[in-house]
């Protein structure tokens, strides 16, 4: 994606919250998933890219602090095994959205 200049083109489309490069995963059948690199945008979709509207829903937002990918993997495990069973909520048929901000993703204090 970097080679073709697509990341710069994608980032230039960012125009609304959540700000950052987004990792969006969908799991519609419980077995396989699709993963997209995206940004939130209200701009016209450039040729060669696709747009998707994420449906309105109630979202739980968790802050992940630490070096990737281990910090994120640990957080996801804790959400599924600790928080979700005691929260009163069910896992919805909606995308999971990760927001990647600027900074060193290998740093212990990366957010």
C-alpha cells in the first residue's frame, strides 16, 4: 500500500472522527473475517477505493496502551473473556474498529 502511494491518498481523505488510520474487521459468519485499512471521511470516494457506511450502534470504547501487536491482542482477549461476560452486553454483528494514531507503535506508551 505504501509503494503505490495509496496510504497517502487514503490519509488525505480523512475528514471526520474518529481521526487516525482505522483497522476495520468484519466477521459476519463467525468463522472468517475481512480486514480493511480505512479512514473516516465525508469526502467523495476516490476511484479505486470503496466506501462503507458503518451502521449506527451502541459502541464500547477501550483504550489500548503499549507496543503493538501484543498490547492490542491482550486487550482483545480481556474484552472477550473478562469485560463482555460481565457487562450485560452481547457481541454485535457490527465491525470492530481500531484507531491507529501517530507515534511509535512499538513504544510501551503508544496509545
